[in-house]
């Protein structure tokens, strides 16, 4: 993501006291559509691999993006699958449908109903509208999203896992988020 996601994960990294050198959060890529993010992640991975071939690049590369209305969403998922096979399962897509704000909303309510665009709002605008019932001054790019939600982090993880199980084999992912997978991964590093 452009700002919201990097801000959230920087705050999580700080909260978990994880080393900035070990948990690298890249931002400021060329474009923030899903395929541009995957391409940028591949470029960063290749740079790191060339810099230190002995280490064989990053241990894991998580690309966080929304489905929202992005036309490159499916292409990004296909590319991640190819990169993951090529690089021994190092690349992982951390997607939210419709948008990252669904993850934040899961901290406050168990959201299972699908979202759609309305005449005056985009699909993500409607998620943000629901989120504002809990965080009235929330705006995209928020620097305080983690601080305002982290007390309910375990609840959000549980709800996201339940939602993930609910969508298995159903053929739809609206709404869903895989952010809990990355959060749990980072928590696991902290425990180590």
C-alpha cells in the first residue's frame, strides 16, 4: 500500500521491538496498484540477492495490497504465484478484499457481509464509513491506525481466521483479509 499499510506495519514492528534491519518495510514504489507493488517487490528482492548472493535474498517477501477496484489484482496474484515457485515459497500475497481497512474494522466488529460500491461511494469508501463508527477521525494514510486498534489485535486475528475458513471452497473472498497471516508471522519472530 501507499501509506496506510506501511504506517501500520512500522508501528507493529516498533510495538514488537523488531529490528529495522531484519524487518524491512519498503514504500514509495512506482505506482500503488497490485501489479506495480509485486514488480517493485521483485526488483527489491533481486537487488538484495545481487548485493549478497550468499544469503540468497530476503527470507520472505510479503506484498500487501487490496483488491478494491484494481484492474491488476488478478495479474498480481498470478505473478506472486510464479515468483513464489521460482524463489522457493518466499513471496506471499497479503490481500484484503475489498481493502486494508477491513482488517482494521475486524478489530471492532465481526464483519462477514460482502461489500459493494454504492452510487456515491466506492467499495472501500463503504468499509471506511463502517470503520469511522469506531474511529471517527480515520483517514487513509493514518499514522495512528495501529495504536488505535492494537488492544484488540487478538480478536481481529481470530475474526480474520474465521472469515478465511468461511470462504474456503466458496469461490468468493468478499470480504476477507490475509493481514493476520503477516501479523502472526511477525509475532512469531518476536517470540523467537
